[in-house]
């Protein structure tokens, strides 16, 4: 059963890597680099976006959902989302930098930074692509 879950998880990650994320230097990571577990530097675990923190919070939830990760807990007042990706829990924190900028920080819940960098980079890529779209909340 574990092997099936492992292969399904890897398959989901590969299917979500249609748009390869880029680094600030403009270089693209290869597909094998994105899905191979490695030590991820803390600098890759946070990013500032040019939008308010409320919109960024909903975009982060949408990004986690679009990547088919399992959302375990949401605290909208404090701005955190606890989710599971590839059998590892992550904490996404959305904070306010100033009135026009918000920051998303995605860190592993167990402080072990040995994971697939594509998990974090795909969420950031989704937010960048959908940043200028109008956000609507439907209950």
C-alpha cells in the first residue's frame, strides 16, 4: 500500500510540473531536480508578492488545492495553512509586509528541509500566474 501511495504521489508531482518554475537568476531547474528530495535552502521557502495579504491567503489556498495537496488545517485569522504533500506536512504562513505586499513562507512542519523543491516552487508559480486575476470567495 505504501508503494502505491508513493508512486501516486510522484505521479501527481510530475503531472503538476507542466509549468516549470524559474529562479530569480532566470535559470530553469530540470524536472528530475524538482521531484528529487534534496536539502532546500531556507531562502527558497519564502517569497514576497505584490498583493495584500488577504488576497494572497486565498491564492495560497487555491495553489495548494490546485496541486492536489491535502489541506489539514486553516487558520484565517493568523494566516496559516497546514497541508500534507508527499507524506510530509508543511506550514504555509501568509503575512503582511506592507499595505501593497504580502509574503508567503512555506516550511516543513518538522523543520527537516530535505524534501522535493517542486512542492514549494509550484505553489509560488501558481500564485504568480493567478495574481492579476480577480479573486472571488464563494460560500
